[in-house]
C-alpha cells in the first residue's frame, strides 16, 4: 500500500516524545504526528492528548525521504471564534462579521499600460536632464 498525501488511516501510538508521537501504520510502516498537529489548540504536553497504545485516526500530510508526516487535528473541525476581539479594541457582545471579500482589480488595458510606462519614462527622463543641466551650469561658471 502506497501512502499518499490525504490518505486517512488507523494507527496505534507506539512512542511519545516531547516533539510528537510515533504511530504504527498498516504494513509495518511508522509515521510521526508532530506536537503541532495533535490538536487545534496549543499543546504544551502531548501526553495530555495521547497515550502509548492508543488507537488514533490520522491523515497523511506529507512523505519525505521515507518519513511519513501525520496529523490528527486536520481531521477535526476547526473551532469557531464567534466573540473574537482584536487586542486594541473594546469588547462587545455582538458577533464580529467577516469583511466582504474585495474583488480583484480589473485587468489594465493596453492604453493604460502604455500611459503608465510613458509617465515613468518621462519622470526618469526629466530627472536625468535636470541633473545634466545642473552639472553643465556649474562647469560653465568655473571658466
């Protein structure tokens, strides 16, 4: 069985470390659930969430150099943050509404692109000419 990204598997927690848990997968394969992939909330001690020998349902999130990266939290629904209040604002009792997505700007026409390029060229040209004129004035006064 080839482990592909997105595959959902059943496994058994084999070993728990400070940085994650190693899980025994089908066909004698082993994968790692990093501590950041255990739960949707902050995990300071992985042993509060997992125990050795526990059966877990995991999703494959990556395979690199024969190593299998797993996640439990990506199988769980993300918690809703209804009463989220930004740090610099006063708390309110009403739910925060999401901002309407802004549509992407309309593509520029060939004439608009040409005008922008022409303005940039003229601005650069004017600054070069004024520099040359200022240099020429100082040289002609020294004679």
